[in-house]
């Protein structure tokens, strides 16, 4: 049995996985101040409950796989850099924690990479060995597989910073320090600013509603002029983000994930059209599809990472 954990900024998903099947999974709310020391305590309580309710003994735990929203050293199992989430995790010793709490090994990886591993082995990327994935949500995450291997790089950040490729040199300052990043131009954290910066904006536009992409796409569909123009701006930004991935990594397949993909029926055709027009792929058309197992990819990716590493 593998304990799979996907740590997000809002929720932490925890599952028990055996033979690539999620036996049980649950989600807990992240600690309000996104403090890691507190979140890990909540994670422990949840794991203990799952183990108990499924009669799993400690000796049956093969290992723990953890997806983390930041840059991760996947050899020393350490968090290298955070982006305003779980900043105290930099000092956390994952190896000691797993050993002392569950007498087992732990494997840590960036959350977007975990999701891509899951999609590659069990979802949208099955059988394809050159894939770039982008996840559109609160921020924009990315990961890359080239020739059947996760792209890592010298400092563990290769393929991981697709959300921080510059797409507007006159653009806004991003949380990462760069200007005009994909996520600084179009992501959930940016959406309120984009709407409010438009002279057509009135409070009644969003009165009583969440300022999220699901509502934005709905208003745009209903003919809201401002919603439509902000939506199209975001679609252009994401298209540029995808084209950057294609030009950087030469993938056969682009997988798009994240909460924003609830509107995949609008997003995918728009991006495909832009890619057809602007991407340099003399070999043919690249496949662009949405993630197939969005709620399970990171947990199954964690399972895959643990079992693969234990085998080696
Ligand atoms: Zn950035």
C-alpha cells in the first residue's frame, strides 16, 4: 500500500493506493495560513484514520509519495523554493518525518510533475513519451516528459516554470519576480484585477458571485461584453503559453489540466486554432487534450513515483 498525498494551496488530497488503484481518498482543507507545520499534523491525523478504517498495518506501507506546490529537490526530498505557500516547509525534513511517523520511505516531487506522471501512466498520456502539461488554476503550473523521462534539470526546475514564461514584455510584475508571465497575465489570482482594470467594470457584474473562471465563462457565453473580452484575453495568453511549451520541448502531446478546464469545450478549440496558426511544427499537428483523470492524476503519479523508485 502506498500513501499518496497531493498538497495544494486550498486542499490537501490524501489517498491509499494499491496496484495502481486508489482504495480510498479524501481531501482536507489546508491550514488557513498555509503553515506547513500545522498542515502536516492534519495530514497525519487523516492518514491514521484512513489506515485504521481500512485495516492497513504500518508494515504494509511501502512508501509515501508527496506532490508539493513549489520547487522540490527530488533526490534529497527537500522543498527548495515556495511561492507564498507553506514557506516553513523549507526547513522540514520529510525523510525523518516518514521514518519516525510511519517507518517508511518518502518520495517528494513538484505537484505539476506528479499530475503529469499520473496522466502519462494512467490517463491522457498513456503510451506517449514526449508530453508537456500545463495546469491552469490559481496559478499556472507545468511539467515535461521528454523521451519517457521527467525533465528535471540541474536545479530541479526544468520544465516546471511554464507558467512563468514571459508572454508580455510590458506586462505586470509576477509573484515570481519576472514581468508579464503567463500566470501574471491570466490566472485565477489575476482575474479580479483584470476585470476591475476595465472601464466597463461595475460591481454588479459579479454581485453575489464568485470571481472565478467558471462564472467568467458563463457570463461570456451569455453575451457579457466585459466577460467576453477578459475571457478572450486569457485564452490568447494561454495559447501563447502552450506555443511556448511546443517551441521549448518539442512534445507530441500537450495535456491541459487545472480547475479552469471545466470550460474545456471553449478553451481547447480556441487554443488548437491558435496553435495551428502560430506554432512552428513542420512535422504535423500536435495533439492537445484535457487531462483525463484530473481528480486522481497527482495521487496516481505519487503511487507511480514511489513504486518505480522502490524497484530501482
Ligand atoms: Zn512569474
